[in-house]
């Protein structure tokens, strides 16, 4: 699931920073402020000491957009970004012709209160007028102007937590970029880092708002750590990714909610870890990180037993001169957002994605620039696989006005006007000739028995798979 990989951000939906209201004459200016107090607070609360200094800069909108572009260029160099945009469009994660650079830069310019750049190992605080069109957000920012100093420090605590943890457990982990692994490991990593920093940000509040008033400090500390306080905080933050404040005009809803989701699930996950095992438990999680978003969304899969996703291998080529041009894992979190946004019910999306056990999606390019999408997934049960299959077919109908008729083992799928596709057939058992007959088609394969899809392609150009409904191996055509 796509997220901007190597920068850790705090969104204005969680804390509004007013430090960025002044326009900069330069794109990047080092702050002359002494951050010793907030650094020491973060060190005390996290139980670690900074190994090296972390510089803090105020940056312009131009500099922020440049950071966003750089991260996408690093993750998808050259033509890989365009292929990945096409893959997301075929998945219905974004509209066709979406410019990811523009979308993410617009999102960050509107939403980001602060960020830590793990490449440069420096903190950046946006310093420009956002011009947001969200009335509720404007009102909230005006109310916060009176306590801007405390809010600024809370933002800094979030980013200093990222900086501190990056010195012990690198945020930019090479394992997060292994696209051959059929799990959304990078998303899981984001969930943990954002959840930990958000929790530390909450822990800083008593020190900031109770400075010089011990009674206020202990009142706030005890309130935050009370059963009622924990429940309220967990509810508010866990629902943040569903709120309208997460949306930005001109940015696809799926991308906006994808960026906010790690704070919600990550906070609940890290808070539960710390309540049961303290900072040692959180350190253990960083030493033995979850490998899928499912392990964070369902914590028992992470710390009571490690429910590792099934490895699914997709071939780099298909018969008929189809070559793989982009590969990704959607993950349980990505599927929840995809179906939740398409069906306009985010809770329903969570239900449909439950039971995920690994997936790989690949975009193939053939002669004449035609494309083909293969999405293979594994599920905990036949019921979960069945829910997913039905949801996918309904999503195609809803998003593309696709006409679907059923005839025993076959679905007749009249694809959308959006892709200008001819009528194509999807066979639950096998479908071979579509590789040669149709310019564009979507193949959905649910893996239940055979994990290695590269072996599904024989020299006679036959594709075969396992039937998800009954678990029996299909016959070749």
C-alpha cells in the first residue's frame, strides 16, 4: 500500500502547528531556538538518549513539495512511477491519470504540521499559509493560536520521537522496499513509528500545559493514564482516519485516508504494548517488528502468535509477451481502504479485508502498450476469500458499471467504459485465451493451495489455479 516512505510526519488533524504562519524569504532556514527542554522530555519519556544532534529547519511550501517529490523519485525511479500510477488506477485506488507527485505534495502542503526526514536526519516545520478550504479546520486553528507555544512543542515532541527512534531503529529500512515479498511490511512499519510518536506526543502534554504548576501536571498525567482517559484518547485517535478532516480537495480519498490510518491503528497498538509491557515491550516490538498491517490491526497476530503472511510469487512474464512492469502488496489495510472508500462505508471495508493472509498484485504490459492486472491473494478461511471475491465483483459493478452474469464456473464481465475494454471472461478455474484475445482485462486469482504463481504458467500457455470456494485444484483448459 502506497505511503511516502522515508519521512515521518505529523498531520494537522492530530495537532495544529501555528509556527508555520509566517512566510519565509528562503525555502529552508535553520531555527535558532534552543530545543533542549523538549529533547530532554522526549528522552525521559522514551527511555533513550539522543546519539547525535537533530537540526530543526523551517521550510517553505516549495521545499516541502521538493521533499515529497524526492521520496517518490527514490522509491519509484524513472518510468517506475508511471507504471505504479497505472497499477493503482487499475486497482481503483486512484482515478486514471492521477499524478502521485502532485497528489502527495498537495496533501502534505495542506495537512502536515511537521516532518522528520530520515535521509537528511533533520526535522522540518512548514512555515507558510496553508489556505485550507476546510472551515472546521480553520476554526480549530484560530482557537489554538492562544496556546501556539504549547502546540508547537507537542508537534516537536512527535518529530523528536521519530528522530530519536531513527537513531536506534532506522525508519528507512531496506526490508520495507522488498517488493518481492507478498506483504505490506512498510505499512506495518509506518503504523508502529507513527503510533509510538503519537503516544509520546500525548505523554508530553502534561509537561507542556502544566509547566510551573505541579498540580496541573499531575492532574493531566493521571487523567491521560486513567481508564477513562485512555478509552477516550483511543476512541478519538482510532477514528481519526475516518474523519472528514483527513480529506484534502483534489487528493484521492484513498490516498488521504492511507496517510492517516497509521496514526489510528498504530496508536492503539503501541498504547496496548506500553500498558502491558512498558517501554521494554515497545523496544521489543522495534527489535521484532510486525511484518504486515494485519498484525498491527489485530495485535494478537503479532504478540500472542506470529501469524506470518503466505508468500505468493508472481511471474515476471506471462505467455503472449506480457512483461511485469509494477508489483506491490495491498495488505489488509489497503484492502480496507479500497473497499471502504468505494462502498462509502469504511467499517464495511474493514470487515471485508479481515482474514487477509498475503497478497501480490502485478501490472503487466503487452504489445501495443496494453496492460493486464493480476491480483493474487491468500485468506485465512474460505469464508474470508468468498467475501473478498463478492466484494471485488460488486466493486467492479459500482465503479465501472460492469455487467456480470454467472454461468456455473464462469463470470461474464462487461468491463468499464473507463478502460474502454471489450467483453472479457473471468473463469474461477482457468482462463487462457483472454491473454491473446483481449487488449485489457482484470484477472482475480485467490490462492488457497499453491503459493508459487510462477509455476502456474506452463509451456503451453495455460494458467491454472486453485478454486477458493472449495479448495480443490482446478483442471487446465
